């Protein structure tokens, strides 16, 4: 039996409950959580994962274009582009591998910040990976951060910051060779297109997705250094990774397109050539 619990509300390894909850309620909840955790361990031992079948399921999932196109993301580091598996791929691998519970929860809230915990638990091997972190209730804006008061806004910013930690916790309990094989299989699926859409249609869809983030086709072409109709499958895989990174908050637009966009007007092309052509006869006549 392979079980995956997504964003489990009850972590058996949770920190102390908030003070406004009565001690009796805390004791009852703690006993229930311990019993639930023990039950999960027993079930995982009785129905262990078939690793060969789980690996095959993961590779089959990576051949789906819908997953492959959101499976990898890129982020700039030291002047280079680094690629890694996204939270979507991590969650899918946890589902395929089985007997893994994962999630994130708010431990406490103080004025202007939340203490959060992300965890992943391999119930079969009883390996637990946790990370506690603090999220400030701020939204980055030009001129400084905007303080958040609305519960929905606070939830969104904590979930966004937590997704990266959750991704790391899930990957920490998964076999590295499984993750590496999945990343490569997804990259291959993106390049081959899954045998469905022509490359031109996929490039058009990618461009439309970038526009929703405020990134125009001209900005993409400027960074690429050539027209969009010359994009190769390798280019497409790279830019889908960049899109995923920006959308998930792992990087920002300026890190990928800012410098190229600023440099674009300096590339004198048609306008400069027309001006030069218009002034050239005058210069010859004056000579």
C-alpha cells in the first residue's frame, strides 16, 4: 500500500501548540497524533514500496508533457544558470515513490511574521526531514515592502515561501538517482514534445505564458539574441525552466531579462541605419 498525504494538517513531530488552546485539548490532540503516526509506520511496514515499480511509475509520469513542462526550474547563481527539480516534480515523485507524508504548517504567529515548518517523512524508513523558518508578512514592492493584513495575502506569501522549503524537504528523503533520472526524463520529454504539438505551437504557448508574468516576446528575443522563430527544443527547455523559476518566486524578472532589456535600445539597428543613410549624402556634399 503506497500512501501520500499532501500538506497533512497534523504533524506528529509538531512544536508546542499555541497558548490559547487548553492543556486538555493539547494532551488529547497529542495522543491522537502519536497514535496516527504509529499507525502510519505499521501500515508502511506491512505494505512496503516496490522500488522497481515505483521507479517505473515515476519515469512514466515524466513522459507526460503537462508534468515535464513544469518539472524543472532555473535560477541564476554566480553568473551561471543552475537547473533543479521544481516543487511540482518533487510532489509527483513522492506520490510515485509512496509511503511518504509531507506538508507545511504554521507553528506560531507574531506581529508581522509567521513561524513555519516544512517536513517530509518517509514512513517506511522512518526518515524525517524538517525545516523551521520565519516568513515576514510583507510583499516586495518598489520603494519598500508592503505590510500585509488580509489573511488571504498572508496565506499566499507564507505558502510561496514555504513551497521552496517543502521542495527541499521532499528531495531530502527521495533517492538522488530517482530525482536525477526524473529531471533528465522530463528534459527529454520537453525536447521531444511528447509527440503532440509542433515546436512552433509550443513556443507560442510559452511566449503567452511569459506575457502573463509581464515578460514580452521582445524581452525573450533580446535575451535569446535571435528571433523567436529560431528557438530550438533545447532553448524551449531552458526558457520553460526560467518561467517556472520566476512563477515560483525562486528568481525575479530582472535577474533574467533586466540587463538584456536595458541593453536593447543601445543596439542601433533600423533607426540608426536610416539616420546614417539620411546624413551620409550631406556629409559627402560638404566634402
